[in-house]
């Protein structure tokens, strides 16, 4: 290698608004269309970076099947009009796919192998319904019998975590009402809109319209409205639709360069990508993944949770977010300041990239330094990353 460790910096980011799957604004639009639109708009924010200098487009996608197959990263790059010389790579780390892709891009830069990369994630849960297609065909019978956790529905894993950590339905409902209130406030005061790139959507009559507002937020959620909901994942269970993330469509895109490239091109480095960790845990308790992942990323950086100014902890379920906050010693006041996935939705592969943008926007508002982004991952994993805002000097 000719170069020593480089700093990988984020120079631009953006996302679509998050739509409800199946019935939402993006239900008639191919994910490549809105992903390419967001990618183009993010690149337009940094005209100083010639697009033919981008060395890879890495896109996370948790279900790279059906309309998301054929290496969707490559297809998005071509649809966005990038030259053929810019390659594309699709990454699947389930719910951390968007964060994994950013980490992979950062690693290429930090090791001196690339100087400009696009990363992010996309998911149309309309295109690939969450409960999967043809379960009986794809399951390995040995795994199904001996390791049932690997094929377990995420809702059931949340029930198991709630039982193990003694999280009551009432605690989950309180957490969820707060998430909805924070998201509604952030929507109202325009904080969420800062990251959103309007995209073209198509209605059932084939007419186009502009989609630019997250659809899943239920501002009028109350403890009373949640108390009446059924528990869909387990008989007499505690987890409900109101305390779960919803199923969604959306995309998030981030552009990273080396600090040197940013300097040369006159790009403003918004934040440095400091470190990433990913860990494995028992698939039946996949929701606890962030616990180990957070402690590992802290060790890697020599930082502590107290150093974190902003935390984006994906709310797959209140059942897992609550014990993750408690066990890692995170300050609840710093977690999901503008609401979490219970209110804003969780378009699986896109979430990591969306949360990175959300964290950076909030860090900038606070003029603070460190953000932690973390999530649990289907199959029993957890991921975490730390970003450092680079202050204007
Ligand atoms: C929980 C889940 C099954 C619900 O799916 P759904 O039934 O299509 O969801 P809906 O939005 O229709 O909500 C179901 C009901 O709860 C109600 N509801 C949901 N959130 C509510 C809220 N905040 N306040 C009040 N009512 C609410 C809806 O109005 C609906 O009521 P209805 O049946 O009377 O119409 C689905 O969202 C899911 O699978 N979530 C988890 C996704 C997941 O596992 N992701 C990966 C994580 S690792």
C-alpha cells in the first residue's frame, strides 16, 4: 500500500421521505426510480466532485430479490446517469445494510484504496413483502429444526426479548408514545425535512406527484389508543403494531471522500466516519444486538457512551430499544431526539443510511461532536458506528 490511514469524511447526504409499504405513496414506483432520483440530487449538492471520480456505489438492501435483484446498486447508478465506469455493489446485512455499506465505503477510503465513494441503502417493502415469499422453498430443513431462531419472525424475537428483560407492555407503550411525539414535533418544526429529497411518485391512475413527507408518523397516538391494540406476533403477547416499527419504502444516500480529496475539491467535510462494529448474538434474541455492538465500537474508539451527543438507535421494537438503552447506559434524552422507527418507519436496507443523515443533521443543530448510530439485525446481529462532526473553522 502506498498510503497510510486516511480520514473518511461525509461530504453530502440525503434521503427520500419514508412511505408506508403496500398502501403508501411509493407503492407504484420502482425502488430504482426513487433511489436514482435521490442519488442524483445528493450528487448535485456537491458539483465540485466530478461523477466519474466516484469509485463505487455501495447500496444496502435487505431483500435483494424480485424488483430489487440484479445488483440493484449497479442499476441505480446507471439509472442515475453515472458513467459505466462507476461500478456498483449491493450489500446485505439485513437491517444494518445501509450502515454496513457506509462502513465498507469508509474502509476503502481509510485504507487508501479509494478517494470518493457513494454508499447508502434502499428498500421497497411493497415490492418484497416483509413476511417473505415462498418460505417453504428457501428454508434449510436442518436449520429450521435445530436453529429455529434464524427463520423466526422479528416480532416473535421481540416478544422473547421483552420476556427476558422484563419489559412490560405499558413501558413499551410509553416509549412509543414518546417516539411519536418527538417525530411529530420534528416533522412540524422542519428538522426531518432538512434531510428529505422530494421524489416523484405515481398514483393508482398513473399520475405523478411529489412525495416529500414521512407517512408513518401518527401524531395523535396516546397510551389509550395503544392499549387497545392486538398482539399479532404471539398469543397473549405484549408487542403490538403500535410498539413496533412499521414496514416501509425508502432510500438514503451518503457520499464519502478522503479528507484530502475534500480539501482538494473544496468540499465541506461534514463529519468523519470514526469506526464501525458488528457482532453476533442468539438469533432468537436478535433485538439485543446493539448492546455488544455499542460496547465494541466504544472500545475501538476509546470513547464512552457519555461522550455521545446524539444517538440514533433504531427502534425495531420498543421491546428491544428499552433494554438496549438501559444495558448500555445511554442517556435516554440523547436517544432518537427526533423520534425513531416506531414513528418514522424502518425501510430495512435504507435505515442505516437514513439514521446517519438524521444523526448528522441533529449534531449540526446542536453544534456538537459525536454521534452513535446503532441497530439490531435479523439473524441475531447488532451494528454500531460513531461519527464525529467536523466543526467550521
Ligand atoms: C406490526 C405489523 C405486523 C403491523 O402491520 P399492519 O397490521 O399492516 O399495520 P397497521 O399499520 O395496519 O397497524 C395495525 C393496527 O394497529 C393500529 N395502529 C398502529 N399503530 C398505531 C398507533 N401508533 N396508534 C394507534 N393505532 C395504531 C392501526 O391503526 C391498525 O388498526 P386497524 O387494524 O384497526 O386498522 C407490521 O408493522 C410489522 O411486521 N412490523 C415489524 C416490522 C419488522 O419486523 N421489521 C424488522 C425489524 S428487525
